């Protein structure tokens, strides 16, 4: 078993360092190992911990669940990097993916207790990092694929959050079945179809935002001076009659009518910088002579 | 009555999360709910008069938040505080 672990660690390291030789890159020697076999050996390492059957056969503890999550995360990350290396994406994109995977592996090293498993994970982490230098810029010509890979990287970062957060929760709060669902979402985030769906969804949201129909307000604390002005503007808006509200809404490019007041108030809330608030303040001054 | 659900980064400290909610209450109206959406927290506000006393947040352990003298509990939620899961309760001084 120890020999397999060593072979797997060395194999994965070599596969990741020399990964782009699969492009037939000039200046790269032929591979003298079987990448698929190396991955298979890593899968064998996590066979029990990362299998659903293995989890149900275990004590079904938080630790068992977390080992399952970590195993699947690491395998998914390794497959993902191998997957994107097939395409002519730029070094920054691969570096980004490698960084995410390295974080995952490092997390696994921290959380997984067994020393042999730590060793193999450490080797994978080293392989992921050192493989950055082997990217040959001559292959980075594609224009479309990098957009998809960039989106996949972003989606994978987002999809990883509930898994990492979930590992800190009890089994009641973050059941194993939810982890399986989240892991599937994490896998799908690293596919072209997932990236296309995300881009499509985002463009739809942007279109809706442009129409002023739907946009989520992401609020942060604003400086006191700006908040004093926002508060004064909101208080003044509450005193306006419907005709004045319609006038102001129209000037701000918002729908008029019954929802005018709420739309104006949410526009004030959205104004989290002085320049963006000044647009509203100017309208109040111009229309009603109100200075805020 | 119309409601507005706002998001704020889950990376904020409890103090900044509270300040964000208080500043939002001063513009939209009273807080009614807390929650989480992925890496962000969510809070729901009612389009209504600005409350006299703004919401105050605290984290707690266990099933129910502790009572606080002179305060009512507005709502509770599973949120993120500095990116870590936390149970958060919102109080309002009566």
C-alpha cells in the first residue's frame, strides 16, 4: 500500500509538472508515464473516503463527511486542471485554477489526519504549484476557450464556498446528502456547459439590471458623511407627494407610479459612493431646490 | 407592505454587518429577516417608517438566542461573520 502511495505521489507530480506535453509541445519530451493511471491511483487512495458507499458504511460522523468532501474536492480539482490543460488557455487562467486547487489540497493536508494521506496530498500540492512554470506561452492562442475557463474558475470558487463552510457545521446543519449535491454543483461549475449557463444567466441579469427590473443590492458600510446625506435624502423623499415622486423617478430613469417611492429609496441605498449619490442630490436640487 | 432583500458580503465583521443594516434601515425601513445566500448575507427590510431604535446584532450558540433586557428579538438567521458560519440575532431596543 505504501508503495502505491509513493508511486501515485510521484506519478501525479510528474503528470502535473509535465501536463502540457499532451499538446505535443515543442521542447517537451515524450511522456514516459500514463497520466490516466496516475489519476486512477490517486482515486484508489481516496476510494473509501470519497465514495458514497464508503460513507454509509462508516460511522457517518462529521469527520467521515469531511473526509468524503475533501477526497472529492481534491480529485475534482486534479481532473479539472488536467481538463483545462487540453486547451490553449493562458498561463494566468491555469495559474488561477492551480491556486484554487492548491488551496483545496492544502486544506486537505490540514484536515486529513492520516499521515500517508497527508504525504500524497503534499506531493500533489507541490506538483500543482511547480507545474505553473511548465506552461508554454506559444500555445495560448485561443480566444473563446479562455473566456469559458475564466468563467469556470470563477464559478468553481463560488461553488466551493458552501462546501468549505459546510465542513464546519454539524451533520444536522450540513447533511451528507447536501454535501453530495454541492459537490455535484462544484463539478458542474468546472464544465463548459456550466460556464455557458453562468454566462447566459449573468447576461440575463445584466439585461434586467439595465431595465431597472431586478438588481440585487450588495450593501457595505458607507462613510458617515455620505450616510448623513443619504439619510436626509430618504427623509425628504418620504415627504414628497405622488406627482413629485413621479417627477423625481422620471428624472432618475425609474418607473413612475405606485412603486416610485420605493424605487427612489432603493436607488439611494444603492448609492454607496459620493459620485453615485451626487447624481440623486443634483436631481433633488434641480427639481425641488433641496440640498442634501 | 413592500419588502426589499439586500445582500452584504459574508466577509464583513459583525460590527460592519450591523452598521450596514442600520444604515439601510435609515433609508428603507425596519429589518424583518436575516439569512444567507452563498458567500453573502441577506437581510430583508420593510418599506416603512424608519424605526426609532435601529437593529442591534449579536451572535449566539444553541437553539434559541438569549433574551436581552429592554430589547425585543426582531429575527434570527444563519449568516456568515468574517466568512465563517454564525447564528445571528437582531434585537431592537423597546
